[in-house]
C-alpha cells in the first residue's frame, strides 16, 4: 500500500499543467554533466523529466523511471518539446532491476525514501555502474526538517554525510559537502535550503 500511496501523492502533485520543479535541470547536475563525455545514464525517481531531458540534449543515452504516471507523461512531453529521446519506465525503487554494470552515470536528485528502501536502492545503483562510473547525488539533509522550503517532513528520509559515506563506502568519494543554498526549482524547491551533494566514482 505504501507504493500506491506514493504513486497517488506524486500523481496529484504532477497533475497541474506547470512543471512543479521547473523545466530546467538541477544546477549541480548541469555543472557536472556539462564536463562529462556522454554515455549511458540512469535517473531514478525522475519525476517530470527535467534532468533526463537535459542529459539527452547533451547526447546521453537516458534511462529513467518513476512511479508517477503524471510524471512520466510530462517527462515525455518535455522530451518532445526539446526534440530528444528518453527511455522512461513506470517503476518504483523496489521493483527496479537494473542490469549489472550498465551505466556510466547515475543521477540521484532528491530521490528521498525510507531507510530500508534507501539502502537497497543505493546498492542497486552501485551495482548498475560500470567500473569508473559516477554517482551524482543531491538531496536535503537532516537540518532541512526545520525549514519549509522543500523535502520530506520525515527526518528519517533526510540525509547527512555519515549516511552517504556508509552507503557508498566501496566507491571513491570525490566530493561530499553539506551546504545551505537558495533553491529556485519551481514551486516546491524554493528558498534557503540545507542540502548535501556528493560525487563518487566506482
């Protein structure tokens, strides 16, 4: 039932005509991916598709998934608008079964979930990366619970450095920092926010 609840939650959020997190890519993603050689990328919990579409515009072969039908529809519409192709599946984290060492890049932007799901998801992401593959991660950290500028209201779904160092301990962490930034990503990521960013290499 939890998965059905989540699908219903996100379908309602994405039902409006506007892109609730905007049509432009996440800024951290843009800064990193602009300097990478295009390959194959996976984007879990991709929502309305802004990051997937941007990656495709740079020549990446894009796989993405989300549990929201509304999110998938808007992502595909955005891809058509931008003249690119993405492979977007209806899926949730538990059902996603990636191929072993299939991807050059995994993009995790605000893919918040409960503890059990998170650990399993991170393990799948690591396994799905080719040797030398990169994880790009941005999420709200624990201290975001005090603010009303985005993110889950369950502190167990928020992150910190210790969690990411533990879950990705078998990768080389190239960058890991906790920041306070002024987000401007549509209606639901808007204002001063406490986030964490990571780049790690397999």
